[in-house]
């Protein structure tokens, strides 16, 4: 048995005002090619296939198209669960009809049966467990005492384990936050006011656990419990991630463990952070990598920089945000006066704080005098003057 | 070949503040039973299966469940097109995968191939034509001059006809307003500022045309061009409709025509209009049919009726609206003063018009005096009085 494990496609997501649908279609073309080339026995998609419960219509079309290519054109079975971003009912539409074509969509917890797929060395049971709120697990038989995600997962997995066919490999497909995992800015926390985390120990008994939710590809307490990571980088704090999909193989290891090989997909545009002085960023773009990537610029100039976004966008058309290195390093200054009621401070005091935050140093006496002359002129202008 | 023709399910629709989902599930249970009992060769659903482009999740679940019962449990092929209420992309999700299980969902115009189904006397070609705006037809080859629905339909049907397999029966499944049809209040017009209508003559060459859009079951210019009508009564002006689904059979007529037999489904609650004096409606409910139907009450009392809705609802829990027979008969009065700026009229003038609309006669001098005394008291009450 060899299958591809992927998750967190977030189809229909926007990134700083740009639709990522073309980017998603671009890497999904490669994904379908990879699945066909590797002649995998299955594809597993561990939740958050859409970015929201009601995805845009073109995201629906894209998913339908990708699933058709996998299931119909290449005859590769697909196991797909709903994540916390998906609508359980919408993801599950047509489930029993799709199943007969090898497309196993599980949105709600109403069915816990395994999907048995044929590997090269016999059948493997896949257990698709869509994302569930603890309240759903509480409604299951014996689940009355469930109060958090860890107990919910533990309770549901005990039920799944009790139905295990012996002498089978068992693969769990789930969407959860395994405690200790490395989070990214683009994930939506599962629990407000609590960790929402589950310990890796709840997954005892499964030969492989194909997880979704965390966007960085990573192991979760064990080599056989893994996040595939998201399809693309969905925030700038993921710029350093190596996004990939995981090829999981059971045959090759003498100890019975699986082998997991990451396969990188080439994004249409990478998500990167570039850093430098304005003059270098503007004149020496070739030093900063592909100009059309999705970029965040860290500007290291000491002095004031006017209209940085517009000027840089002439060189870097997909520049999405700018930061000032000095500002990022020191953070906003909160001085004694700043901590109080800002309405009691004079315009000069307020601007002095702002200047310090932006420049990392106090303004000079000459700068203060220039500011005060300008504001006086503004405030004293006649109400019908050109300034108003 | 014998198949059931239905349309305009509008799953997820609300009726005067009540969800109709249970009512829809109730008749769809009967529909599935009918299809199984009659052992039909196909089910045709001619659009507006949902009430809106993004239907509620429980409506999605209901449709999925009904389709599964038809296609998987009873092995009856289904041909379903998007109507003007549906989202073409969402309806079409998974289409090529579903097709292999006999579920033929067509949302967009991207494919015009026929669905060939086996009848008792050979194959029949079903041509699913989802609802399209004229702009879509204009984008098709040779469609540049299309400006309205009639031209769009004509253009698309010419393309379909040009691919006709000879010696086959041809059934068109379409969602359109055929000119001359009888409209209902619960339909959404296809065209603003124009009829949006197509003449029956465009359907030349088809053995049967299974239409959706109009909610009253009716023929449309020919016995072989028909609306099945909506699943339920969706407005009170449909109270007198006989809602049904159509059993269409090709075998039995010597002249080659089809035989169409309506089958009524029993609604969980009928939609009816009851009429009478308040005293009779309240005391003699048994004379007005099932009390728990969805009702509109026409009240025939001459005098003023206070709190009619609340009092009647104690007897008729699903009373949805009340009308006063006199008011409905005469309509609002627009007298000389009423046609002008209402802000220039005194409270007494305004109330005199209202009184006339409600009662069908002018108020007496004593009534006018009572009104003026009451309003004077209200207007002169001290600002801190109990009236304020």
C-alpha cells in the first residue's frame, strides 16, 4: 500500500486581497500528475479542503475537477474528510453515491465504518474521522462525560478500535490539533480559551495517522503520526516552510513501520519576505529572487520613507505588505505619557511618540519647531480657506 | 420507456416564516416510493431543485439523501438540471463521477451530450439543458446575435438537434418560461423588463419536453411540452392548484405520442384559504378543513375586528396571513387628498381614509368626534406623563 497524504487545501482562500484559486489549481495539477506517476493506491485529504463552509462557486468547480481526474481518469480512490473550515453537510453531499466510484467523502460523524482499500500486499483499512466538536462526541453512545477535544477524540477512537478487523493495517484520517505541534498564523484555532489539543497517545493502535489542521508539515509525537501541511503558504510566517505532500508506503520497512517521503509541489508564486534598503530594493531587484512572488518587504532605511508601497509595487507587482525593520525590532514605544489618556496629549507630544516609533530616536529641536509651525498654520487657517 | 417528470422542488424554501423542509421531506418520501413502485426507467428533475444558489445545509442533506435512495437503493437513473434559482457550479459538483452511477447532474452549459437511457423498447436520449442566461448562449459558437431567451433557446436547441441520433426518442429537460404559460406568485421572473418567454415552436423535433419554472402543472402549447409544476404550493395564489408529478410513458399510444399521467403527492400540510366571519372561524373550525394546514384567512366581518391573528392562531396554529374580505374586494381608497402629499393631511384626514379602506364606508360624525378627542388627549399629555 502506497498512498498520498495531503491536507488543508483551503480552496477559495484569499491572500492579502488576491484570490489564490489559480495558484491552487497550479499545484493541484502537479498533485494529480504525481498521484498518477507514482501509481498510488489511494489519496487521503485530511480536512479543510475548502477555506470556508460556503466556498465560492469556482472553488467548488476546482475540487470537482480534481476529484474527477483522480477518481475517474486515474481510477485512484480518494478518502476526504471535513475539517473545521468545511461544512460537514455540504462536504458529505452524495457520499453514498460517490463511494461506489471510490470517492469516500465523510462530512459528519454519522458513519464510522472503515474504507477498505486494496494495497499491493493485501487490504488496508482507512478510518475517515471528520472534524468534530466535542458536543458531537458527547451525543454518541457512552460519550456523556466528554468535555474537550482530547476526550472527544479518545472516545471516538475507542469506538473505532473496538471494530478493528484483526490482521489489517489501520490508517486514521483526522483533523485535530495534536498538543505540542508547531502552529502558523493561517490556522483557525479549534478552541477559544483552551488549547483544543489532543495528546499523541490517543492514536495508539493505528499504523499511520494522516492529520490535517497544522499548516507546517511535521511529525506529531511519533513518526507514524504526521501532518502533511497545507497545500500552499497561506501567511508570511510560513515563508520558511517546505510545503509538500507525503507519500506513505508500508511495504518497504522490515520493522513493519511505514516510510514517509515528502514531495514538494512548485507554487505558481512563492510567498517570501525580502529585506533591504529602499534604494537596493528598487534598483537591485535581481538580488531578491523572482519579482512576481507574493512578497512582504522589510525596509531597513533609518530615515523617513515616503510612499514605499506604491514605489516598490512598480518593481514587485505582488508586494502584499511592508514592514520597517527598525519598527519591527523595537515595537511601538509606550512611554509614561503614552500609557495614559491620549486625549490629554498635545499634537506635538503624540507626534513625538510616533516619530520615535518610526525612527528609533527622538526628533531634534529643529524638527519639533518645523512640526509646530506646520500645525499652527493648519489650525489657524480660515474655515473657508483652501486647507478646508 | 416510462419516467417521472418533476421540477421546482425549491428545497430549503421558507413560507411566511416557517421552514418547509419537513414538508418537502414528507412528499419526497412518497415520491421515492412512487418511483420504486412504478418501476420507472428514469427520474427527471427540471430545475430549481434548491430555492437559492447557496441552500441551507439541511436542504443539501435532504437532496443527497433522496438522490441516494433513487440511484443507489432503487437503481433508478436521475437526470437533474439547474434552474434559475440554483447555482450552476454547485449543482454540477462531481458530475462526471456521479454519471457513472446513473446520476446525471448538469449545472452549466459546458456539455451538451445526451444521456442515453434504456427503456423497455430501446434506448431514449435525454437532453439535459440547464437554465442559461442569454449571455451564455451568446458565447457559444454562432451565438453572437442572441439577445433574448427565445433566441438563446432556439440557438442551443439547434445545436442539440444537429447531433440527434436518428431512430431514437428524444426528451428535452429544460427550465424556461414558455410564452402563454400560467404564472404563480412564487416564481422568480427570468427577465426584468421583458417577458423572458420562449415560443413553444422552438421545441420542434422532441418527443417530450420536460419543463421546469412554472409552478402550476400545465401543458405549454402542445401535449408533449409540459410543466410538472412545483413539489408543493409555495404561495397562497397556488391554493387551488393540483400539485403532482408526471408519469410519462412512450409505449402505449398507437400514434407514437406519449401518455402523461399526473400522480398527486399528499402534503404534510395543505396550503389553503379559508373565509368566514370571525365568530364562525373561531367557533366552527370543523367546517373549514384540517386546522393545522397552512392557512390564509379571509375575514368577512363588517365591523372592526381586534387582534384577529392572535385569536385565530389559537384555533389554527399555522395561520400565516389574514385578509379582510371587504378590503380585498374594494382595494385601498385613493381619494383626492390621498393622492397628494400625505404630510399635509391632518391625523383625522389620514385616519378617515384608513377607516374607509378597512370598513368600506365613511365614519360617522360620532366616530370622528371620538377620534379627535382621543388624539387631542394624546398630543396634549405632559412629556413626563405615563403616555410617554
